[in-house]
C-alpha cells in the first residue's frame, strides 16, 4: 500500500464526525491539524533531500563518465547522458511521487481548516434542534 493510500484511509478516520463523537473530534482537531501539517513539512523536506541526492549522483556519474570515456565529451553532454541512468530516474520518480503527496496534503490542510467552521455550524444546528 502506498503512502498516499495510507493517508487517504487515515483522513477518512480523522474526518469521521457524527452526533456521538462531534465533541471529541472538535477537541482533537488542533492535534489532528498539527499531525497533517507535520507530515506536509516532512514531505517538503524529503523533496529537498531527494533533489540534493540527485544532484550529487549526477555529479559523481558525470565525473566518472568524463574520466573513463575514451573520447573527449563535453560536460553538459555527459550530464545529459547520466541523467537517464536508472538510479537517477528512480530518484526522479520518487520526487514526482512526493510532489503528489505534498499536493494532497495541502488540500487536506484546507479540509481541516474548513472543518472547524463545519463543526461550529453543526453544533449550532444541534442547539437549535434541542430548543
């Protein structure tokens, strides 16, 4: 199961509100928001680290290609060539996947921000129904 799938399942649990748990969800909402913002920031940091790792790998592979090549190759040509190596492509795929998770988590953050107002509105409706 992917990270995104796990997050989607967990969001369902964190956003599940009914008449019996509304107060509990309302009390836990700041902690829930903190959890998801923390995850968002960790994934943003992960992208930064992956980019650094990719740049380092490209530099190392380019240097190796330039030193081992029987013919003279321009550095930009060598960089372009090594950017298609499997290990670099795997990092690129991981970066794209992490960006999708970041986009999802940014939308989740908006959901939880509006959830405060939604719970307030439901609470007001419940008050009106009991009077």
